[in-house]
């Protein structure tokens, strides 16, 4: 597989992972971003060389910044139980209020220090 296709597959896998984390179907993500669900599927499979403008729309629909779409997930990468726990904590913090984030930070610092 050439490098171009590898990038498309990695970005597509990342979009799929973010979509599933949020409980969206391809259809609901497509509706949020103004795309047909089949286009979302083609992107996720690495079949479409998606434009930067469309990537920005997808990122907005997923409530992430554009940079987060390029935080690739390797499909063969084995996730440890600790990494799953950390990911869950990060997701909880993303959904928390600024006050709760500050409190959580202080609690974590207190535990680890």
C-alpha cells in the first residue's frame, strides 16, 4: 500500500473511532456535516481523498478540533486495560464543566504526589 492510501486509511479509521465513541451512525454523522452516509463510509474505509474543508466539517460534527482527526489509531495496536481507563477518564473530563475539570486536576495531583 502506498503512503497516500495509508494516510487515507489512518484518517478514516480515526474518524470511525471518534464517530463510534460518540454513538453516531454514519447516517447521523453525515446529516450533522451535510454529507451522504455513503460518503462517510468511503472516507472511513480510506477510499476517498477528502478535502480539508470537508475534514473541518467532519471534525466540527464530531465536536473535535481538526488536529484530533490526525491523531491516528493503528488498527493492529493493542490497547492495554490501563490505556482504556485513561481514555475513559479523558472522555469524562471532556464532558465536564471547567469547575469540575479544575477539581479533578487537584484530586489527581493529590493522589499522585
